């Protein structure tokens, strides 16, 4: 079993919504090919759980325009629960299964 220790940096707005989530592997894990992960979330103004999209800086270079970087749009129900996630090309990437509230 491997135990991965990471440094994490987060930013939360006044409504306690996660806006930025950055994870950095510790230097001693460099032999395992570490990945810096940087996520940002865009939240709506109608409700605390209204997520619009989230995007990932896959290579950790502080921008979101490289080939591996991506943005995903959240399709939500009336209670702002995510039902499906689309990419920028409107292709379905993930879909909630099971009973909807």
C-alpha cells in the first residue's frame, strides 16, 4: 500500500464555496511521477450549491489554455444537484445515475 502525502492550498469564498483547489506532491514522492493539480470552480449567484463549471490546469503551469487543460460544465436540477457534466464541446463526460431527488 502506498501512502501519498500532499500539500494542499485552497481558496473559499464568503459563502464557503470551494473556488480554488491546488494539490502539490511532497518532494520525496518525485520518483512516483507526481502531478500538480489545480482546479477552479465558478459558482452562480442564485444559491450556495449552484456550480456553473469547474476547470483543471492539468500540468500545473498556472494557466488553463494548454492541451491537457479542460473545463467541464455542470447541468443541474432545481435543487442545484449536478445531473450531468459536459465538456466545452457539449459532449457528455459524466452522468448521474440512480434516483433523482
